[in-house]
C-alpha cells in the first residue's frame, strides 16, 4: 500500500492530513479562504531538498540557512559532499552569487562589420 497522505493545513499547532481527492478539496478550501498554502513539511536542513527549495530557504528564512550552513561546515564529511549529499549547499549558494559573465555565449550575434553589400 502506498502512503499518499499529504499535509493540507495546520491549525492549533497540529497538521491536518488528507489523501486522494480530499487533498484537492482541502487545497481549494484554503485558497477560497485566502489563506497561504502549507509549505513543504521537512526539516530546514533536509538532504532531500531540491535546489529551488535551498534558494527559497536562503531568501525567506536566512536565519535557518545560516544554521544549516553551520551544520554542514562542522560535519565530519566522509561519504557525502555536504547537505545535498552529492553537493555542498555552501558551494551551490556561492555559485548562485557569482555573476554570469557568459550568459550570451553561443548566441548568434551580429558583429556589425560591413561586408560590402549595400542591401
């Protein structure tokens, strides 16, 4: 049997779980009420976080990102590269902050040279 339950709401410090069609009903009710949809239910240092989620954590919860990066820095890493298992969160974030000097590389660009053709 597959566990297809999902947290659909929070109230009074408790999560409301639903499955199947009920998930969509809860999501619709939350939207109609003008309430924010519940976010991902995971630890802030989850090694299964997607890169987009890491960036969201950095942007929306910088204090938690600081804690996660401190954990990664202090870890005795022998079989993984960092919190992302196959990559370090610190290295990933450092690359995000680098300017993209070659974003137009590979694009066709008119050099503006005169080729002798008057048309």
